[in-house]
């Protein structure tokens, strides 16, 4: 049986694994939560897209304890870790690639913000456009998407893109040198070897929740999809190399919460 303490240990190990790819991960978390706080509500309604085990959502609640955070992911195992570790969070199993995911959130008012970290690049270009269009329908006018991810610009500014990746790689080398944390594959192999996680791991296999490549790693893919969805302002609030915090502001259009889709 998965206990609260065991779940916290696995999530701490998850965080270290993620930092191996993002040595400034906590700095990006801080910048993102600063932006949510700057919206001016002590009790914002926030949707965490591709939440994993809830690392970002938990940090949001630490800073803004009156916030309501709805954390969404398609991976049963990561959701199981999050539920065991963070009982104050609301976790929703949903695949963002399937239309209608927003109807599963149980929202009673438009959200003030949607957040995401190192998740949306797994979604293909056509699906990404649908995700952002559906998201626009559940954000309030002036609400924001805050997406922290590695987003490249090879298609527009290839020399800058190469330099951005070099900046990121040099930072990782300074922080870790030859002592890199365990990688993604090693973490998942360890999960598969833990009997306490066997049931959740079986659910994950049945759900086919694994990732299959970086489908939308270009900054332009996200900017174009957001503008097509009616986001009026799109830009970077924070950046180090190709590691960016992309912010998009929902315009006055969009489908209100509860409205029917065509």
C-alpha cells in the first residue's frame, strides 16, 4: 500500500530527476507563482495542465493557501503519488488530447490562470491547437496561461536557438558536472520495481500513459496556437537559454464555462 510518506519520498526523487534536465527548475517555479500572485486574488482558481505528481500545484498552495488548484494529468501512477502526498489538491484524470477534458474539471466559475511545466511539449501540433482553444473557454477574460518549458526557435532564429541551448547546457554542467541526477528512464525503472506501486503501475500500462517524443518543442507552435485560440498577448516572462516561462493573456472572446460546443 502506498503511504503518504512513501509518496512524498517518490515525489522528492521525481523532483531531483527533473532538476537533472532543469537545474533552474525552482527558479522557474518561483517566477511562475510570482505571476499568479501578481494577478491580485488571494484565492485564485488555477488549473495545472499535465500536473504529474503535483510538484507545481503543491508549491502554489504553499504560497497561496487560499487558492483552489485543479491538477490534471492522464498518468494514473503520477496522479496516485500526488493524491497520497497532497490531500489538499484536487486531482483530475484527463487526457488533454481528447476534446471535452475541461468538462471533467468541475469548475463553478472561469479560472484565473492555467499553469504547466515541462508537459505541453508532449502534445502534437494539431492537438495543441485544440487544447488551447478549449482552455480559452474556461479562463476568465484577462486570465493567463503560464507555461514553463524548453521551447526552441530553430525555425525562426536558428543561431539564437543554438546559443540558447548552449546557455542551458553550460548551466547544467556548472551545477552537476559529472554527477548528474538519475534520468527519466532510471526513475521509471525504479518505480516498476517497487511493490507498493505495482497496482498504479499496472493502471498506467493499461492506460498507455507513456510519452512518445517531443511533439511541439518549437516556440512558434505555441505562439501560433495561442493566438488562434484568442489569446491577445503572448510573451516570455522569464527565460534562461531555451528554458522559458511563456505567458499568454486570454482576450475578451472565447466560450464561457458551461456553454455548449458545436
